[in-house]
């Protein structure tokens, strides 16, 4: 199903975005 596939890709994109945000936050907080 195309709809299911689209939903899966959207979920994966969101997860990647969240991980990127966490990584950036960690990097900025580590800086003095």
C-alpha cells in the first residue's frame, strides 16, 4: 500500500529529525 509506505517514511523522517535535534542540543550544551 502506498499510504502505509508513505506513513512509514514520514515516521522515519520524524525520528531522524528528532535524533538530529538531540545531537545538536548535546553538542551546544557541551560547549562552554
